[in-house]
């Protein structure tokens, strides 16, 4: 019973924040314009601040820990293997390149910062999120770089290196990660006069992002994309996490490492994937639906993953 309560306590706050966002939109307190502005604030200011503070606050022994390095390598290789597998198989099944690229992105690209950190904090407390923060610092840039490569390739059947590099360099999350790592490596300590307000501002990221996500939910014009959505939801939330978690458990990972991995591979598709799909001329409508449906069904699947792993005493 305690495990059920714990699993529910992880998921319920996320569900409640999305529900509030949806209700605010239905009550016309927010609209498309205001949600767009808030979304830009989240992904250009508050999320980078959250990622920066989490990396900056890492203890040197956490960043250099051999077990963490092993986890990072396994996660990185798993994502690359998944993208390669989908690239070799999906074009034979999905003939529309715009939909194909969105499906590939939808399955490998997770909302690690928004879901992984709150899940870890719910289970272990705010002072034990170092592993998931470190994973986010490496995997989030990987997600963004791979997304640019995949979308660019399926748009023009080739990869323009200049566009890929610009897309990576300009990403606020990558800039925040690199800056935090630079300060860590150089052992530069910022005064509390700076870090305290930055820390307070970073706390806005998670609740505001979920409110915006709830406000952007749309259920219209789904009929034509249902089979694509089913494939993405199944692969994103059940099949890929099941394979990778099984491998991680076999390799001996437990506790915080498994929770961090859960956030990296079993959380819903990143909200920013919709914006990137539109900007790179992919199927924006399908991309938005992927974010919505993986977010909705992840409420159930994350609950079940946490419940299973806690019951089996893996976390």
C-alpha cells in the first residue's frame, strides 16, 4: 500500500498542474498568445536556469563518480541505438517523411528535465537529485542534437552540418549546461547574492511548464493520426523503457540511477519537440498530438513503472 501511495504522490502533482493549465484555457484566462509567450519564457529562461542550477550545485564527487559515468554511457548508447533502429525501419512503414521524422523524434526525445527531476525529488528529496541532474546535463544536449539531425535529414534527405551546429549552439539548455560545467571545472563559486535569486527563479520552471502543457492540449483532428500516435505511445512509454531498464538492472544499477534513467527514457515527449518540428517543416500537427498523448498516458505508465520498481525494491 505504501508503494502505491508513493507512486501516486509522484504522478498526482504533475497531473494536477496539467489539469489546472487545461482548465485555465477552457475558462479563457489564458489563450494561445499568452501560452506561447509563457512557453518561450519556460524554455528560454526558467528551464535553462533550472538545469544550470542543478549542474552548478553538483558535488565534484558526483560528477566524477564512475557509476554515474557508466550510467551516462549506457543511456547515450541506448538512445543512439534506438534512433538508428528507427531510421532503418520506420521509412519502410511510414512513407510520409514529415510524419516519419516526427515519430522518430517523438519516441527518443524525452521531457527529462520536467519529469525526471520532479520524480527523483518526490522519491528521494531535493537534496538527492544529483544523478538525474548530471544525466540531464549530458542527455538533453544529445536529444537536441539528434532531433536537429533527424528533422533536417527527413526534410532534405541530407544533413547540413552548419544548420545542425547552429541549432545545437543556440539551444538555451545546451548553453546553460555548458556554462554550469565551465564553472564546475574551473571551480568558480558564484556569490549567494547571485545564486539565491537564480535558484528561486528556477523553481518556477516545473509548475509553469506543466500549466502551459495542460493549456496546449488539443483533441481535434485525431482520426488521421491515431495509428501513428499508438506506435509512438507504445514505443515511448512501454517498449523502449522496458528494454533499457531491464539492461540497466542486469548491469547492477539500482536506486537513484534507475530513477534518473526512468526520467530519461520513460517520460513523455519533450514539449520543445513540437516547436522544433514546426520550425523544420515537419508535421507540426502530429508533433503536437504526440506531446499531448504521451503526456496523458505517461501519468499511468510512470505510476506503474514507479510502483513496479519500488515493489521489487529496485528503487
